[in-house]
C-alpha cells in the first residue's frame, strides 16, 4: 500500500497551515470527512502538481472550526456540504448557505446518531 | 444601471435533463450574481456504504453517474486495491484504460451534442449523437452494457476482450475518426457556432487557479493539470500530453474537448498495440483496513475518492469529490457579467453532471 | 469563420437514409455478450442463498425450506454478480432483454429435482 502524507494538526492551527500551503502554490483538492469516535474527522487535501498533502483535524462535539474560505475561496462548497451533512460547526464560510445548499429533509443525515448540535 | 431582478433558473431548465437550480440576479439582461442550490437528487450513495459490503459497493459506485460510470467503478476499485495492496494484472490495467478512454469519447460526444442543442443547432446535435452510438455499441459488445458496464472489479476486470474484437474496435475507431473530423469542422469553424462561443465566459489562467477549476475547464485556461499524467492504470506506459488552450472562453473549452477525443482515440490505439497477454483478475480475499485517497481523470476533470476501511467487510466511509463539484465556483464566476441568453451555454460549458455532484 | 460547413455531412446523410432503426418493425439485435436477464437452471440449484445474500439490490429471494428461488425482474440491475458467486453455476446471464412490463414481476422457480438425486442433497449440507 502506497503511503500518503497525512498531517494531523489541531483545529486552531488549520488556518496557518492552509496559508502556508496557499503561498507554496498548492491547490485545494477536496475536504473529506468521516465519523470517528466522539467527533468528525476532516481531511483537507492539497495538491501542487507533484505533491499531494493531507491535513487532518478532528472536530470534537461543540468545537468551532474556522472556515478556510478566506484563503481558498472555493472551499465554501465543501464546507457548506460538511456543515449540512455532518453538522460540523464551521464558522465564517463565505458565502454561508445556512443549510440551504442541499434540499434534504433530514438534518445532518450523515451524523444522524448524535443529532445536529453534538458534533 | 437598471433595477435588479432575480430569475430562478431551474431545476427544470433548457440545458440538460438534470436538476440544478440557480438564482440569477440580473441588472437588465446582465447577470450580476448567481446563487446555486443543489440537492434535488441527493441519494445518499456515500451513506449506503454502511449497508452494502465492500464488494457489493462496486456496483453502487458505478451507478453514481451514468456517463462516467466506468471511471467511478474504477476509482473505487483502485482505492480498495491500494488499501489491500492488490497488484492488478497488466492486461486488466490496459483493458481498464481502453474502457476509460472509450468512456471519455462517449462523454465528450454527448457533451458536444448537448452544446449543439443549447446553441439551437439541431442537425449537429443529431449527428454528434449518431457517432456516439458506435462507441455505445462497442461497449455493449465488450462489456454487455451500454451505459453501466459492471465490468470493473476489485482485483481486475470481469470480462476480457479477445484480439479479434480489439481489431474490430480499431477499425470502428478509424471510421469514427473520419466522420468525427468532419463534424469538428462545424464546431470549430462554423460562424453560427463561433458567434455563440467565442469570447464568452472568459476565465483567465489566474482565475481558474484561484477558483480551483479542474479538467477541460482548467486546461482551456492554460492550466496544465491532467491526472492521467500521474500514471495510474496503464497511463504510465502511454505517451500522453495534456491538451491546453489559453483563451479560456467557451470556444477554447469546446476545442479542448474536441481535441481530447482525438487524443483518446490515439491512446486506445496505443493500448491495443501494447496490450500484453495474461490474467485479467487476481483473487481478492480478506477485508480492507486503512484509508486511501485516489485521484483520476474523468471526462469532466479530476475526481477524488477517499475510502476508509476498518478491517470488516463494511467500509467506514467512501467520499467522492466529483469534477462538477469542483467546477461550480468557476461556473459562478464566469456567469457574472454575461447575458441572460448565454446562461444555458455557459452552464453547459463546465459539462455539469449533477448526479455526480450530489451522489 | 466559414459558412455551410455542415453541407457535406447533410448531403451524405440524405443519400444514406435513416441511421435509426424503425423500432416496432425492425429490432436492433443484441450482442452475444449483452446483459439481458438472469436465467436459473432450477434442477441444479441447492438453495444455498448465496446469490440472495450477495445481490446488491436484494432482487433475489431464496426460501430453503420451500425450495423456492425467486427474482424480482425490475429490481435486478443486471450486474451478474449472482452468477459469479453461484457454487453450482446454475445461474446464467443471457442476452435476451427483459420485456417491458406494466407491473412488478416476481419470477418464481420451485424445485423440480428428482428425489433420488443424492449427490445434490448432500451438497446442501456441505455448502451451508
């Protein structure tokens, strides 16, 4: 199995790391997330043509994750999506769709076990 | 400066039979802002991974979208193979590449037809789709399905193509190429097409990078990004050069896609010339444990597969970031400042696949 | 920029005639490899239920006690995964397309095995 770089960082270091990558001409590939024990694991993937880097943070219930849309403007779609499907409290997304991106009837369907304000 | 009006565009709209909704804020006839809302066909396929085991999910992954169906299956299988450390036989890698490139031709032909339709050029639309039919017949003959092939499996492919059929594919492609190059002249030279595409929706190289565009959208603006160069499947053994344009308008995007069809034909020829004999599948046993990010180049651009497994037969998470999702910010940018009448062509120009976007 | 670029193609297709198939009168044949519908050779079936468990769309239903094998034709997605996992190779994908239907069709097959087929009966115990 080929190894891929995954840096686990704490949520408040995220913006600093993202800015460093942006200055090194990295492009944001995707933000993925998955349920882990007591929280949501978010992976930010970046690519610079010959290098593929992932930043990983764990959003604990009640944590506020700051949006990186001030650095990577197109991250807003990913962040809105994660906010709606997983219920991660991401703040400062621009533009913030306020749970109106997806027309779904269930709140935070991918995190149904714990309800929407638990994480 | 006129009064601001909001026109709801979609979910039923004249571009393609897939639901996307845009609120277009207009000043007179000029779009000043576009606000998307999607999710009309959110099916929760990513969530389904908790109910279907990792082998069954191959068939679910293929059904994310009908056009890039094969590459969805392939991306998913490649992720699982990377996690489990499975070495796919070389012949299977080549067969996958052949099917993937045929899918690219069929997708681009579909797009060209839709473009002609959006421009109101009905006969061109019919002829593009007539040519596409030959590719669909190749699919049915080799895989059994016209749209969903169910041919990619974890550890290889499920059906082989014998040398007789490979020869037949080459001759079909020869005929296709001849007829296709006649049609491309209409797309690239005809005044009625040029007047509707040239200079429309210009996306500069800088803007395309800033907005994270992928695929033909980025390549038409001069960004050299093509995942096939990373050499997955058999692409590492083929000669491949990304097709770039610099203008960044609708015409450039059309031109990139048109030339990519010729490139795909060339890649298939290379594959058929080089394809080795041998096994097409290795047996896979056990359950995956680990996580992996796979990226490949779909007709619409780069797709990312994130698969996380926990050692049981049910996966923890499958996440698909499709190219249309990545291209929406670029689309919103190009819509600003265009005329209302050009909106259908502009939306089409990113080659939107809404069912991919919403999974 | 040029005009009438389409003319050559159009004239060609006038002489060629329609490229389409006049459907009800004329039918487009299927290829030997086409995926049509699942057929079962019920005499060989041991009702192990492997096909039903593996089917991604839960189209197959097997009741071992009643020796009953049934498939919901509209749920079947023609992936032929069942025919690959079948231990007795009694399932086969043929190339005849499923006919259009007005209602949900559940095709049922009951065991028609002759009573002295000891070998098959032994395999039931072995497979499950």
